[in-house]
C-alpha cells in the first residue's frame, strides 16, 4: 500500500510541475491555497515546498488535487 501512496504522490508532483511550468510569471505570485492556521500559499511557495519534498508538500498536493487544481 505504501508504494501506491508514493506513486500517487509522484503523479501529483509531476502534474503540479507540468502546470507550474506553463504558468505565466505573474500568475505564479497568486494565492492558490490557504492551509489551516498557515499563511496563504502561492504557486511559488508550493513549487519550493514540492520541489524540496518537504512534509508540507504532501499536504499541498493533496489539497490541490481535492480542489481539482492539479
């Protein structure tokens, strides 16, 4: 089961990176998500977290998928 979660996370990461690469530079500064008790997350912040595979990146990817952004 762990490999399925890892595979799903990798798929979400790839989808995010593909979408991010095609965004105009100005759009990357826009807020896309606000997490509970956290500051707003922009495309740029999400990119840094996801590219670095931080624990927060998993939360961001899940929320973006739920919101059908990725």
